C-alpha cells in the first residue's frame, strides 16, 4: 500500500472509535446513514435533463434512458467510471486490458468506437483524433457523482455531432451536498491500492466549495498463456468546485480538475497521459417559465503513446496536445399554454498539435478547427396526455461544412404511471483527424507503397436515420418496466479501400472512405422489482442485430467487418440485500454473447461468458463503513475484447477491500 493509502487507512481506523461516540448525536450532514436506497416511486420521479435539456421526471422522459444513481455506484463496488457504466443495461461495456475499455450503445464498439457522446457536467470529453473517448483518463471521486444518465439512440438534435447511437451524461453533486470530510482507502489483488480525500465547506453565506484528491495503482492483466501483460498503470487526480446561490434567481458554478498518470503497454514501453479543465456555468431564472444558462469551459489533454517499429522504420512515440475552448448558451421559455421552446447557440475551438512518430503521423501535424452550432426544439402539448416534440440542430464544421440533425418525438401518457413514446431522428458522425489526416508510413522505396493506411481527403460524415418505439411504466409500488425497440439505417459508414487496386501488394495504401451502408435493429428491456423492504432485484436484456455491407460497385478491404465488434445478446441480473446489523450484500450476474470482430478481412470471435461481481458492506457506525468487493469471480481469467492471438489480454479475477469515513 502506498504512503497516502496507509495514512488514510490509519486515519479511518481511528474514526471507528470516534464515530461510535458521534453516532449517538450526529444528525443530518453527509453521514453514511443517509445513503439509503430509493423506493421504486422515488426512482421514477428522479429528474433527468439529457432527453430535453431541462429537468423532467424519468417516468415522463420519452426516450430509451436509464439512470445510474449514486447508491447504485456505491453498492456495486465500482472503482472507475467504466465499471459504473456496466450498471446501465443499454450499454455494451468490454474491458480490453488493465486501462482501456470499449463502451458503446447499439453497436459499433470497435477500437475506434465513435458514435457515443459523453459529457461530464456538460463538458464534452470526446477527442477529435478519432471522435471517441479515452476512457482511461475519464475519472472522478465516485462518491461525488450524483447520477449518470444513459440514453441509447440518437441525441444529435440537442447535443450535436457524435451523439449518433447514444449519450452519456455524468453529473456530479453540488458543493452544497458535499460538505464535511470524506476519506476512502483500500487495496487488493488487481486494484493494488487507492486513496481519496474530499473536503467541503463554505466561503460565505450561500457560497459552498469542495476540494478533492485521489490516487490509484492497478496491476497488469494477463495474456492467454499466463504471462504478464505488462500494462500496469497508476494515476492521480485532484480538483475543486464552487457553487454560489446568494441571489435566488442566479446560480453560479466554477469547477476544475487536473490529472496525470503512466500506463504500461503490452507491446513495449509506456504511455503518459495528463491534462486538466476548468468550467464556469451561470444560470438565471427570469420567471417560473423562462430560464437561461451560459457555460464556458477550457480543456487540455496530453497523451504520449509508444508505436511499434515498421518494416523499415524504427519505433517511436506519438504525442498529441489538444486545447479545447467551448461556449454554450441555452434559453427555455413557455409560449402560450401549449408550447415549451428550448433554443441555444454554441461555439467550440480546438487547437490540436501532434508530434508524429516514424510509423504513425497526422498531416498536417497542427490543426485548428472551429465548430459553430445552433438548435431549437418545441414541445407541443396537443392534449392533456399527448404531446409532440419537434426540433433540429444545425452545425458547421471545418471538414464537411453544414450538417443538420432533425428529430420528431411523440409521447402518449396512457395513465399517470404508463407512457408510450415514438421517435424518428437523424444524426451524423463528423470526420475525425484519423479519417482525414492519418498516415502510416512504410519507409520503403518505390515501387513499394509509401504508406499502409491513409486518411481520405474526401471522407464525409456518417449518417443514421433512427426509428424508435418505447414503453415505460411504474407497475404499482413494487415494479418498473422499460422497453425500447429500434431500427437504425446507416449510410456513408467508414471503409478501408485500396488506394491503388492494380498494385501487386493488395492495393496498399488503404484509404478511409465511406463505402459501407447497413442497418441495425433490436430492443432493450429493463425492469426493477422491490421484492420486500430489504431486497430488490434489477434485470436487463439487450438484443442487437447488425447488417453492414459494402455499397454496390464499391470495395472494402475488411469486407464490412471493421466497424462492428458487438455481442448479439447480453443480460444482467442485480440483487441488493439490506441485512441486519447494517450489512449490505449486492451481487451482479451478467452474460455476454459471442463477440465478433476482425483482423482485416478475417473474422474472429471473443467467446461468450458469464461473470459475477459481489460486494459485502458493513456500516460499523453512522460515519464509518468497511466493504469487500469481488469482481469476475466465476473465472480466474477471461477475454472480453480483441482478436484471437497471443497478444489478446484476459481480465483476471479481482478482490479488494475498502474503508470509508466521513464526517
């Protein structure tokens, strides 16, 4: 255990004795005793903002949305944001190695997965390098996450490009809700050691703050032959948040984070990651029916990744520094008795500088880009129990110019506790730097090809037109049910096309083009049942059918296999027990179907698997808690991702202990 973890663990042990005395008199505050499970009715009355960009009850949100609450995260034993996202049944989550994850909704969960928009407190965290998310650097003190809203299905009308197959909106607690001291520490077999501290206080009347810091050290995973994968990693992160509500009509938030870490790479060497961000948000209520907000943030990321040597070129490091500046204005108002209008404007500027490696390069190495956007949405109440929502977003990017993302949505409240909804949406995935600017040089002289893979100068946006029908209901006071069905029609999907078909070496270089099309369809079913006051069950099942194909008269080197790596079916069953003596027992059993992937034109698979996670927690006092967590308990090791071969990593069984104290 590292020195920070040892110090905090010792501090927490002292809290057992002081906590027993304080527990007799402490009231309110942020004690562990207040962390009780919500009832079914409370869960359905949670406010969500991702569907309409304003608060509405989960039961009334006409979308395939699921909410992961703070209590869900705590009781699951998750130690990272990707692990917490396993609790959303409408996501495909696969761990690739010790520090990398594949996460997607409704398919396309490849190494370059790029159809999911992810936000943390309104800050978009995708990288324009490949329009995806580096999940290894998305971190936070999980105790301070309020909830995670997960939408499967397009969200481009409100959130813009890359919200093609889904939106993940992670929101953290206000500083007012995190007053006092919180400390956690622990360690185990794979999560070797970790520690986190947060303190919240007041700067002035109605001005609250918190500061936090955390550190973790994770061990390497393993290869199929039992050898060490050499991909251990460690990272530290810290940050602050200030919330001011001194004037009732105004709310102001200022927050920021900074992080850095090192990651081992199986093929040799190590990666370095680092960055930081600062965000300010002002919200003003003009009246009960008119609200506006202005958000500004700056984000900086740095990565340095080792690249293997080529046929005639040495190994090296590719480095990338990205600075993002973003401004977002939104206004919502009521027009008459039937129309609720939300509109907004946005601008984003990115400054990206790559330091190219011998075998991987971006041309040009430095690129500035501008993104202008505007949206409008009208929620029209036609009858007391029937409404229509129409809207569109228009964006202008430097690669393809203007893009439109319209949608129409119907909502019918069959009863106060049952809702039927339907939607038609268009969304786009705009080109990334990999699509346009990538070069993989060979270093070989003519007549051999100068590169293996190039971005395409005429690569255009991928598009989807999605059709959805769903049903959500609260069935009495003990059960809830949600069903979402979908059919997605894709066009201009990325292909790898031979650039010189007559060349004897199979037409290299390959070039990214838009030669694929296809469709997907399926459904997502989730339900929760309160068996008794001390036992709750939650189940989810997903079915996904994918049919991608090469367009008539076109060519794809990978035979339309490169853009999908997804299970056809998956299900999970969660059980939560509240036992006597303040003991909690939570288990999650999940099954994932065979995953089909590719290595060029060759198909491969990841075998289907069952796995079990479990957490046993004991609240010794009102302020002190111990827990032990077991992950992947059914197998010593198993693969979740990757093409079959000697370098495919397997995820090991893991057990760790955790102590939490707060006052």
